[in-house]
């Protein structure tokens, strides 16, 4: 038994046309494209939250330029 849920939303005709063309050109369904986009966005948010937590715990951070200068590179 599948645990899939249907979600519907509205987009402009222009966005729908671009989505249809992209999906067609890449041999995928519009649903697959949207599902993958949502998953990627949620993963990006999760990664960003993790990075922010690490930064808050670590204290001082250094820019790339500061590291190069400190290492005399």
C-alpha cells in the first residue's frame, strides 16, 4: 500500500508551459520534476540549518582569505 499524498496548487500558464517543456525534454513527468524540486529544497534547508547550528557552537570563524594569510599561502 502506497503512502503517497496528492497535493494540488496553481501556477501561471507560463510556468506550466515551461514545466511541461522541461519535463518532456528530459523524459520525466511534471510530478517527478516537482517532487524532486521539493526534496532538493527541503534538503537545502536542512543542510543550511545544520551549518548554522555548527557555526553557532564553534564560535570564531575565518574567511578563506584569513586562512590563506595565516598559513602564508
